[in-house]
């Protein structure tokens, strides 16, 4: 459905410095699958989401790589064309805290009108009304919401409205960036259920779900990619990523999971010391070496590729799978 | 068990009402609690359940509308500024947003010096003060020498959060109220902050009160959990009893709605 090859994008700062926030990322999503992206704040998760759409505006710049959505290569398309014909139709994006971006002085239906007309000015008011009503009903949202102002809606309802609006032109791929982080647990569950329904009913064909909440990701995603300092460091099925991570960073991340289940209290929470490297001048070797307790002398100088170990299983570390597993056994 | 220990902070019928007439809102509704020395307590509730209001009353930042709060068995008296300052030697807080917790116009060493003054160390020689501040920064892995001439906004979020913990290290309160200390950070930094808080607790032996909506966190850290709904405690008890064997439907729902990794997350019940 969506294929990305070696995508690299950079931010150019005020002082003309290049910051490579997404560094040679390749990924592939099949129809009906959800890809989860995990990582700590500042590791490039949201930048990756932006880059995936092929819609670049300063300070974000495209450097290299290819993006193919459903057989259509959108690399090198003009930003304006991407906005008109790709965004919303092929690929939709729900940014973080999108629900706070609703214009408080306009009704939801007017907002939908703007979205639809931006892509196709020929729609009449009646068409928009009917279409909005129909798709809200299909998504299980009350149609009254359309005639309301954002302040009249609760947080959870606002978020679900934003999701409904973002898929109103039936995109193939939906990128959801922390869609439920600002909500309480019950609203979060409703939002997740809605996203799951979207997939099940074929409203959208594939989804990329970005969050730092690992228990949530585990429940939503089929596959998980762990990002660190702009690079993918681990790619595995959700189950493998949570219960059997290979990369030391992924291992540390999974060790910080807190869930209200028995056995948690006796488990030791692992904190990863230090902080991610500055991407203005990233380290030559492994980017995690500074913080890694299994790091060897050559880790800091040798740049590490992403090794494929099995079908849909890859990690970025100089240590072999066996060495890593042995290290984890002794470390605990 | 905790009940053998000395009472540290307790409340009888503590109530807070905001507004009057049609706008009258009861934020905290006649709650009773007994917190013991050295215990780790979690007050868990969704947004709007009154947990932060209760925390503010515990801290003496707002007055109670009804009811009494007892500190070490004595009725708490915070009627004057001097008495408040005396009380604040014993109880301190860290908040979720480190950016808004510091005075933007005060340099970091002033922030830390204030803590020393509050502990009655205002007249210490300068070298001693610097030593105290350096120790506090070392405790949380910050370098005091690099911070002295900086303003809070020049630090990163993680550094600020650690600086807040360094403040507590200097203040050495009997009780620390942590209001959503980890809700704005990712899982990884959460573990770091919890590590520091637990280390700090061992170091100065204080009572810790977590205010949180994160049930997993409450279960992981606390001895006693109080579940709050609409300003009332609906359930309380040891962490194992409340989280693993909840009795109230509200608690059960709250726990059900959290995504888990060992059990199936049931999406049909929304």
C-alpha cells in the first residue's frame, strides 16, 4: 500500500545548519495492516510522519529517497500538487493535538466544507452536507455534531470528529500521530475503537500509528518500528518488539512499560541513562553507543546498517542476535 | 504494615466548594484519609475528579471549605504567612509542567538558594551553600557549575524536571506531593524520574503522595491507592487489592480501559 525507500529529510536551521531528523528510513505497509512507530520524544517520529506524505515546506527539506503510495510514485512532486491531489485522498495525516486546531468560531460542517473544497471546488453545499452526514453515520458519530461549534464538544468527541474529517475523502493510508495522548483512558479507548473500525470496514486501507505509549501501540499495531535519533533501530511484529526486542535501545524502552497487571510490581523498571545525541553533528558510529551498556570500543566509530535477521525482523547493532540475547540474560 | 507507623497527614471530612448558587461545584466532597510516615500513596482519578484540588488543600495553597487536615496528629494551622512557611518546610510539591514551576526571572542558583534559606541556612558561609547546591545537582546528574548563571528557560525539559527534584533534595520535606510528575514525558524519561524520586525517598525518608491518572504508575509505585470519582474516594486499599481485585464498578472500568500487554484489551465495551 505504502512503500518508502531510503527516505532522508532534513531541517535547515536559521544558521543554515542541516539536521537530519529522518535518516535513510525504509518501510512497507501492506493492505489491512497497522504499522506502529515508537520512540522517545525528539527521535524523529513526527518528522517521519510529515516526510511520509511527500509534502515539504521549510524548514523541512527533502534530501533523498522514494515514496510510493499504492503504485504511484510521489517523489519529486510539487508541494502544491501534493496538497491538492495526494493529501486527504491518498494519504491523510492527523497531527498531534489536532483537536485543538479546530477554529472555535466555525461549525464543524463549515470546516468540512473547507477541507472538501480545497481539493475539489466543484462540490456544492448540499453535496458536502449529504456526504458529511453519511460518513459520520458510517463512523458511528452523531450527525448533530456537524452543526456544533468545537467548544460544545468534549475532548474525546473533538478528536473523533477530527479523525472523521481527515478520512472524509477516503484516503488509503492514515497517519495518526499521538491521536489519543491528551485524552483520558475512556476517551482514548473510544478513539482507538474508531480507528480499528475504520480499518475493519475498509474505510482506510492501512494505518501508521505513532505514539510513545508502548502498551497502547502493542494493542493497535501489527508491526512496530522503534526509532532512535532519526533512524529505525528495530523492526519486528508487535509481539516480538514488546516481548523479545533485540536492539539495546528497544530493550530499554520495553523495560519502561508500566501496566496495571500482576507481576509488574516485582519487575524492575529500567531507565536509559543520558539523552539522545544532537543531530546537528550526529556521532559517526552507532547513535546509541553513548548510552548503551553493551557498547564496545568499535561501536562509537563504526556506522551500523539495519540488519535483516528474518522476515520482517531487523535491527541496527554490531552485536549478533546471539551475543545480544546472551548479554540480556547476564544483564538481568 | 503501614498502619503501625505514625500518622503523617490525615483529613476528616475535607471538602472544597467552588462558586455558589447555580455555579456551585463541589470539587472535593467530604473525604477522609490517613497517610502514614514513609508510605507511598497514589490518588488516582480521571480529569475533573478533584485530585488536584485535594492536593492543593494538602499543600495549603487553597483553604478547605469544610473539614480539617491534621499534620502529625495536630490540627494544621496555616492562618498566617509565617505559619504557612513553617508548614512548607514539611510539605513540598513537584508539578507536571516543569516549565511553569520556576520563576522565569530567577537564575538557577537563586532558585536553589531560596531552598537553602527556607531550611534556615541563609546565614551559612558561601562555600557551604555552594557545596550544598553542588551536592543536590550531583544527586540528579546535573552539573552545578554549568547551571549557575542560567535561567530556567535555558534548560531542556528533562533538565528542569531533574532540577525540581534537586530542589526537593535541598528542602528535605517530610512529605512530597507529586502532581502528575510523569504525564508530560515519555515512558523512558518516566522511568528516570521515578528512579530519582525513589532514590530521594530512601535518602531523606519522606512520605510520597502521587496524584495521577496513570493506573499503571499508581500500581507500580504505591503502597496505598485511593481511587477518586467526582470528589469522593470510591475505593482505597493496598495497591494489590485495589488494582488486581477491584470491588467498585468505577475502578473496574478504569482498569479495563487501560491498554495492557498480557491480557486482551477489550474494545467492545466502550
